[in-house]
């Protein structure tokens, strides 16, 4: 598969850049949302840690309250409540230990754990037995130690709370900054993407919509029959190549229509000739017979007048024969023809008939083609005779025969005459059109019809001798021909 080029490559690049820009904006927004989510999660975690530290401080106070009630009441009625408070302190201490994030926090939680264990042992092993035994000295000493342990636990819990609370502030500040920055960047990305999308739209309008509009307008003009329609080809992209193809199509259509018109003209003339040729030939034959009979007896000016009548009658016969040539079927039976031999034979006959005068005729090249020998001889006879008449006395005619790589052949007849005027070229092959003072104007029309019957054509341009050049182009042999 060939790589894309021209407008396709540009559009792919534009849409790719647009998709890449939106993808970058989406990835950036996704990254920022992820960062905000992580910050919010960290903020939630810090809040949980603060709540845990506060709950731990409250639970330690409850534990101490049950210890104080044991001393005040002087019995073990609050031992069960103390155990429940102790269990809650241990659970909160374990949770706080899981939430600790650095060595210092873990050390503080370790101090709370050790102090809590010491407070529990002090209550169970020293304070409670002393209260039951009414040992006031021991109770006082144990109570003092309990206050120290509770104060240590409270200090560590408060320190953790302050630390966790400070982290909440930093997390909240970070999340706020990320949200603000994300909003600015996303707004910038979306605004830039919108402007870029607008630019892509304008580019598509200039690169696609306008060429399509020109093609549509050209097609509409062509549909109205304006065969001279041409579309500016512009840049060498897909639309430029399409416009070039459109122009070539319209040119081919115009040429084809001209050929159809020409063929219709020839067909009409042929039908007319087929209907009247025999009726005209019969009286012409009678006229020529009587004229030649009278010429044997006539003398002086009468003989000259009869000579003129004979020449004009012969001229009428030539016109009728030309019309009959136009009326003959288009398809012809073909065989291998040596074009050099045909050209040499045509030149020899023209020389014998004194139709070349002192015009120098040169033949170059050689080739063969499958054609109808008599028809091709007739075409070359017309082309060489016309070239000699155009070259005039002392002029030159060159016949160039070439074989083509596709199996066809060409015969180019050039003369040193004045050439063909540009305004006359479109009408060269029209019946009865001639630039000579004498002639029927059927020679080139008949020759073109014969070339078309072979599947070829005759082209006219300026030759190497400075005058006109008429080239007979014969196509390769058709399958089964």
C-alpha cells in the first residue's frame, strides 16, 4: 500500500495533532485528578490519625478516672470499668501504631504503649491490692506514679495530635495549589485545543471544501454542455490531480464530440452520395462520351471549348467518386502491408502522371502494418499529392515511416510550403473545405475516414521542413484481425 500524500497526509497530520493535543490535555487532567485524589486520601488519613490521637487521649483519661474512683471508693467496684477502658486504650494504641509514618512517630507510640502497659500493671498489681488492704501509703505512692504515667501518655498523644494536625494543613494547602494549577492548565489546554480545532476547520475549508466546490461547479458546467470547461489544478495534491484528470476528461469528451459530429457529417454525405451517385454518374458518362466523340470532329475554338467541358465533367466524376468513398463501410479487411513499398509505388505513379513536377520527394524509414492495401495507398496518394502542391516548384517533401513500440506504425508527410493557418486547422478534415484554388475538398476528409476505418487517425502539425506535416497513425493489429 502506497503511503498517503498531499492533502491526505496534511489532513492526517492536522487531525493527528488535534487528537494528540486533546490526549495530552486528557492525560494531564487525569494526572492532576489522580494527584488531587491522592492528596485527598492523604488528607483523610491525616484526619483519621488526629481523631485516633484525640480518642486515645480521651480513653487514657477514662482509664485514669476509673483508677481514681477505685481509690475514692476504696473497693474494686471499678475494676471491670478500668479493664474496659484499658482494652480501648490498647486498641487505639495499636491503630495509632499502624498509622505512624516515621521513626519519631513510632517512638512516641512506643512510649505510649510502654506507659499504658506500666499503668495497667501498676493498677492491677499495686494500686488495687493496696486499696483493698487499706494501705494508704502504698495507695498514695501508686497514685503518684499513675499520674506520671498518665501525664506521659497525654503528652505523647498531644504531640502526635499536633503533628497530625500540622500535616492536615500542609496536605490541604498542597491539594488547593494542585486544584488551582490544574484548573489553569486544563483551561489553557482546552482553549488551545479549541483554537487549534478552529484552525483545522479553516484549513479543511480551504483545502477540501473549496476544491470540491470548484469540481462541483465544473461538473455542473460540463452537464450544461460547456465542453471548454477547465478547473484550476492548483497544488499537486489529490484535488490537483483530480482537477487534472477532470480537465483531461473534458478535453477527451470535447474531442470525442467533435469526432462524432465529423462522423455524422461524413455519414450524412455518404448517405446522400449513395442515393444520387449512380444517377449522376450515368449522365456524366453520356456527357463525356459525346464530348470525346465531338472532339474528334471539332477544330479551333470549338475543340478548346469541348476540352474545357471534358475537364469539368471529369472533375464532376472525381467529386462523385469522393462522395462514394465516404459512403463505403467503415470496417475494412486488412492484411500485412509493407509501407515503404506502398510509398515508393505512390511516388512513382505521381511522377509518371507528372503530378510532382520538380518537387524533390525523399522517403526514410520502413515499417509494416496490417491494413487494406488499396485504402492505405489512396490515403498516401492524397497526402503526398497535397504536400507536393503545397511545396510548389522547387520545393521539398519528406516521407518518414516509423514503427511504434506498441506494434502500430506511422507515416509522416512533411512539405516545405507555407503550412496551415491556425484558424484553418479545426476544419482541415471537413468535407468540401479546401485552401487551394482548385480541388474538391474531399481528399483529407476521405483520408481521415479511411484512417478511422482502420482504427487510426491523421494528425496535422508543423513539420521539420517548415511547412505542414500530416501523419497517418495506424494502430496495432486487433485480436482476430
